[in-house]
């Protein structure tokens, strides 16, 4: 039987061309991501002061994590260049970036409704596989 993580990785990889050529990395340009303190330097680097000043980067009370608005004055995540993520090969990149748009929790798989590749139906063959593997899929 196929491993669910392997199928999820195949599904994410299958979107790569669409992400760059059609969607133009929408999910790195719009919305928010939550960063752990250990991810902050890697993603924000020397832009921290400017992003804090314009309130595109905020420390969340109690958790110590940061909320990063991707629609900031730089126009996107600070690691996006020519529709590509500069830290894509880095194992320490944020977990949300590794997992988007497919999130696995126990026997439930959530597919982000914000993903244009998913809206275009590109993930349907994989959703079928997830269900065959006994997972509930929320879209
Ligand atoms: S929204 Fe979906 S299709 Fe668009 S860049 Fe992000 S992962 Fe790719
Ligand atoms: S770190 Fe990379 S994948 Fe994550 S939002 Fe920024 S550009 Fe996108």
C-alpha cells in the first residue's frame, strides 16, 4: 500500500509547473503565514525592522510566533524571486510552506480551498488516492 506522505508529496510536486507559470506563486504573495521564532531569520532576514514598522510582521501574544502578511510593501514573501522560493531546498523552511496546500492530521487530509491548482482540479487524482487509502478529505 502507498504511503500517504509520499502521495501528498507527489501531489504537491505535480503543481510546480502550474504554480510558476499559471498561478505565479499566488500563495506566496497573498494572505498570511505563521512563523516560529526559529523560522523568522530564514524567511525575513534583514527586513524585520521594516516589516514590523509597517505592521506586516506582528508578534502574536503568548505563543511567541509571528504573523507575516505576504501582501506587504515588498509585494510578496521576502523569499520569493521570479516566482521561485529562494529557500525551497532548505529543510528548515516553514512547515506551512512545506505542506501547502495539503495538510495531514491523523486520518484527515485538508486541502486548502485557497489553492488555485486545486480549484482548477489538478489535485483530483490524488484526492481519489487519499480516499482509497482510507483518509477523509476536507476541501
Ligand atoms: S495557490 Fe496553489 S497553485 Fe497557486 S502557487 Fe500556491 S500551491 Fe501553487
Ligand atoms: S518561504 Fe518560500 S514558500 Fe514560503 S511563503 Fe515565502 S516564498 Fe513562499
